[in-house]
C-alpha cells in the first residue's frame, strides 16, 4: 500500500475507498510523498470535506506543513476558497497564524486571492479569530496591502476597522494661539501658491493649517493619506529610530530599530523641515476635526539615526543601511493641536485643560491596550459539534463588530469635545 493508492482515492473523491484503505492500514493517514504532502493535504487541495472529516477523526495532523513551502491544509483550503473546509479545519484545531515559508498567513492568502468576493466569507471568518492583521510576508505585503492593490473596498474597510480598534487612543497636546497671530493666508507649498485660510478650510474638512515658527502652511489630509500612508506605499515613506549607529553595516533588521515608534518626515507637512514627527501624531491630526496644528522645532527628541521601512523588507536586503551609520543623527519634533484663543486668560485655561486631558488619555490608553492584549491572547474555543459552528461564529463576529464601533464612537466624541 503506497501514497499513490490513497492519493487516487482522494483525487476521485472516493470516501469508501479511503475508509477501506485506513481500515486495512490505519497508519496510512500519516503517509506523505517526498514533498511532505499527506492525505489531509491532498483532500484540502480538492476541497473534499467528508474525506477531510474522516481523516481528522482518524488522527490526521491538522497543522502538518509540507516540506517545500511550509503550507498546511488550512492554507490550501483558504487558497482554493473552500469555505466549508476552512470552517471545519478551524473548528478541528487548525492554527490560523502559521505562516508559510514566505510568511504568508491564511489571512494574507485570502486577501491576496480574493476576486469578486470569492474569499470574503473566509476573510470574515479569520478576522473573528483575531489574527494580527498587520503581519507582513517576506515580500513586505500584508492583508491590507493586497486588498489595496485590488481596490477591494469591502475588505479594506474590514481591515481598517480592526486596525483602528486595535490602535490605542492617541491625543495631541493642545497649545493656545492668539487669534491675532493667525494670518489671512497660508503657503500651499505643493502648488507653490498662497491660499486664503478661511476659504481653504471651508473647502474640505480634511484641509489642515500647520504652523512652524511664525509661518503657516496649508495641506490636505486626504492627499497625505493617498500619497504617503496607503499600505502599499507606506514602506517608501515611513522611518524608524535606530537603537544605535554603526560605522558600516550592509543590513539591519527590525530588532535594530524601535519598530513600535514609526516616524513620518515633517518635510511632507510643511516643506521647510528636514526632521521627523511621530506617525501617531500625524494619524491623530488626520483623525481630528480640528484644522489648526503646530510643529514645534524647539521641542524635540534626539535620536542617533533612522532607517527606512523599505530597508526592513526581504526585497530590500541588498540596500545599504547607511541611515543607521554614524553622522546620520535626527530629531523627532513635537506636534500639537492649536486652540485659537482671544486673550491670555483663555490661553491659561486651555493649557490647564490640555494637561488634564493628556493625563486622562494616558490612563485610558493603558487600560484599552491591556484589554486588547487580553482579547488577542484568548483563542476562540474550538467546537466540534456540527450545526453550531456558523451560529457561534456569526454571533462572535457581530459582537466584535459592535465593540469596534463603540471604540470608534468614543474616539469621535473625544475629538468633538476638543
């Protein structure tokens, strides 16, 4: 009895023949070919659910990875859009976080292969389980970047909602600026012209005015998102602070930078600054209903050097990491939200409120971050009983969706209160 015997039975979708082979030799459930592909692997490729159920009930390893690319039965079922097979494998204990040799998780595969919503139900199913949606494969792609490449608006919104909900609340400090110091015009350095501030802000809620020293600059938040912060473009524009500098080094890894502290070039916000601001500051600005902000060059954090996100992907390993070499020191500038006031007394009140708000947000952020950590660490309980799977997953999905909306609603109310 050989692998080809059970392979033929599976290829022909002949459950009775599979049963007969296992009855004759129960260990055949573990047999593999030279590539490490076993019966469960083959059945998942074809999407033959009754055979898959029988193999798992008789001891097949649901998380076995083949030798060449590290694919599991779940990876194959996701790739083939076998929704019912994916659902069963997950309830049978399949690990939805196991990456392939090239770093592709089931969610990344589903988002990459989704055409005309062919994998939409699978994507929703996987998202309920709480995978890390930001994880990247060896090519620097993640679930969101593949969805954006395909202009998959439904999946983009699903992923964006989860990313927003998983990000801890972040609020900018508030700085008072006397109304008399607000000029009539600001410089649109992209179009190289001056614009009337009142008219410019009325055109689009995403239009922002940024003060640097005594100058004012006009930018459009949607342009920043589109040209610099879309997932498939972000690697070209995001930087990370280096933990140290080296005289010479050909390649750096994510362990060599503060990956939790992404930076954005301040030059894209004003055109006159060569240093950086925190990406979280930029996101807070874009999410805020406020339209006046200030970058303060004399409030900064010194860092030894920076490295671009592009250098930290597998496709860029040949690029010299000269950004982390000596002589490349940089600064992280402070960004604040402007509250326009009419006198010194009002300015004093604004400063007091800003301090209190900052302390409140810090405490709340810690609490929400801990809650997110606990939810992620709790895996969904596996249910083997047929007929209950869809109902349980839909209920869990609805609960998490409602929870995400509540978090977004709280964020929105805070921004309005500002």
